[in-house]
């Protein structure tokens, strides 16, 4: 008697931001099965396995070990899992191709971009970004879109530098933030702390591509835009805690946090006390 193959079962949490889709999943199926991964995605496997079976483009399946933190770049190839002996935990990252092509063009790389196809290899940067984005999916985007944008841009630059195309003869954009431009950006941030600030919108004020803007901003200010904005929001919150009787929740929204829990967590992380403790001490 031939046993039926188990059904493919995966518990998936999915979140979408501009030019990025993140899936955090647990593949519950064990034994023999066929489970195709999304083309052009980047995956990180968190659970180690002694033996797994997989194939690419319908070729003969291979049986290998799967170390924790293994990275996959599927490119346009068809990657299919055929056997696992225990449940798996992984993250799929899907970047909008237009984002990679725009960055490649700005950086003097040939387009269209076709990332290398590689499977089961280590890359600490990709693993670190995947872990941080996994946390954002689980918490419902608690840290905010600006934080995710920064991670997305870091990932895109890293992929192009290490797994992208060949250098072209074009000259990449060189971005410089002079004193007046930097003041314009900082003034805009102060006037719009309560709003959903995006790196692309800040870069458009200069104007400059968001990737070169983020690098130029960090060179001039000493920290990336998302961290600078977080600190400015905390400083504004400190003033409001001192001179008003607004609740912590009201202040959280007034300075641009998506919810009071994130505000309280970031306030304590930077200052070592909760908003209430800070107010009580002044």
C-alpha cells in the first residue's frame, strides 16, 4: 500500500511596506512533499536540519544539511523542497525589482538587475536584517515605516554590492548635503514630527536619491535619518511631558509614534526611565 503524501502546511505572517514584502513562516509539513519557494525572493532559514532534500528547476533532488541561518537567493530559478524531518522556521524577503534597478542605475551598475542564484550559504548581514524584519512582522510594524525603509535600503545596497550586476561606465550620483540643505531637512523634520516621515520624501526635498541621501545624512549628522528622527521625537516628548498635562498616549501620537507602547519602549530604551517616571522626576 502506498502512503499518501502529507499536505503542505505553513503558518505564515505577512506584511507589506513600500517596495518590500516580508513573510515569516513555520513550515509544519514533515516527510516527503513538494513545496515551491517564491522566485526572486531572499530567504533565511532559522532552524537547523541534519538532512533536507531539495531541487532546482526540476533537476534531480539533492540531500544536504541545512545549518541555522542559511541564506537563499532564488533569482528566477524554481527552488522546491522535497523532504524535511522536522518543522522549519524561515523568513522570505521580496524586494520590488524597480527598487533594485533604480539603485543600480544610480550607482553605476548595469541594469536590469539579476541577482545571483545561490542557496544554503552564510551572510551575516542578510540574516541580521531578516531577524529585524521578522520582529516587525510579529509586532505588526511596531517600530514604524521609517525603520523598515532603512532596513530595506540596507538590504538592497548589500545585495547589489555582493550579488548584483557588473559595473557600467556611467558615473554614479555623488550626493552632498551642504549647510543650507541640511538645515532645510532638519527644519522639515521638526515641523512634521507628528507625521509619517519617509526617507524618500526627505530626499526629494534636496533633491537626491534616497540611498545617497541616507548616506550623505549619516556622514553630516553622524547617524542615519531614522535614528535622528527617533531622537528628535523623544526630545519633543520630553518637553511636552514637562510643560503639559497631556497623557503619555496623547504625547505619543503628537510626536509621531504609531502607538503608546512603542513610544514608551523607545523612551525607556534611550533614557532609562518610562515617560511617567520622567514626568514625576521634573
